[in-house]
C-alpha cells in the first residue's frame, strides 16, 4: 500500500478506532511527545549527541507504547500490522499526519464529547 492509500485508509477508520475518552486524552498528551522525540532524534544524530539521541528514541518508544495501551481501551482494536514496514509507516503517518489532521479538523474534540468512558 502506498503512502496516499495508507493515509486514506487511516483517515477512513480513524474515528472508529478512537472512541474511548482515556485513549483520546492519552493521544493528545503523548503524540506531541513522539513528535518532539522524533525532531530531537534527527538533531541529535546530526550533531552526534548520542545520549540525547537515546533519550529522544526512548521518548518515541514510550509514546507509542502508551498509545498502544490506550488502544487496548477501545471497543474496536486497530488492525494488526502486516509487517515491519507497515508498522513503521502507519506509526509515523499517524503521528505526523493523521492525528494532527484529526485534531485540526475538530474530530478529536467531537470524539471526546461523544466518548465512552471505556
């Protein structure tokens, strides 16, 4: 699946996989952690700041792990990854494109207002 198709697929199902209040709140808190860690990792690698690179990588891993736990609270779990490339592509596209689009479009706020307490 190409990037455009993957983005379309993610967006089409996004609301369905993000209905739990706890998961929505978790995402709004930890997606920025992933983004900051991602940016800092690039800077740290470019400047050979190895400890900073490890810390930023850890921030990204923690963010993804917490989001995974949040998805465990959903009535409908996300589709399983089909392989390593699919996992990396889906994670990065969700963090950088799909979730910010969800927030900026008002989808996050609407989902939070209608959220289950699960």
